[in-house]
């Protein structure tokens, strides 16, 4: 019985590891954009596209699998979650943001929309 328990425990640990790897791979194409205030009748794709344009990234609607704002209690400034179909686009976003921060030229919300 103890031998059977040990085998089940080992299999359970392997399953946990495989699940973790799978979850990490699913998240590898995601970015979170914060600091963009919610506006009435906003178009999430337009926000992402303008952000990409400001970062000199050629972004097409077909590059995005999904994009949404998760529900929050404070609707003034919730995050935008973007899932790309290609890790190269995600990496380009991250690289450009890091470069701008390093050069002390961060992307600001008023560059996305003049009313911010």
C-alpha cells in the first residue's frame, strides 16, 4: 500500500510540474498594460494599436488573440490584458518599453489619448 502511495505521489508531483509548465507557456504571449484610464465606449484594440504605434511596432488586429479589461472595483484605472498569437510581438512590446524606461522616456497615457 505504501509503495502504491509513493507512486501516486510521484505522479501527482509530475502532473503539477507539467501543469505549471503549460500555464507558463500560455502566459508567455501576454502583456498587461496599466495606467490607461477607462473611457466611455472605448475600443481596446484602438488603445493597443496606438500604444504599438508609439512604440514603433507594426501591429495588426490579426496579431491579437484576445484583449480585455478585467472587472475591478475601481474602474478608474484597470489594466488591459492582451494575448498575442505570436511571442515576437509580446517581446517587441517588452523590449521597447524597457528601452524607453532605460532612456528615461517612458510611454505616458496622454501619448495614447489626448484626453488622458
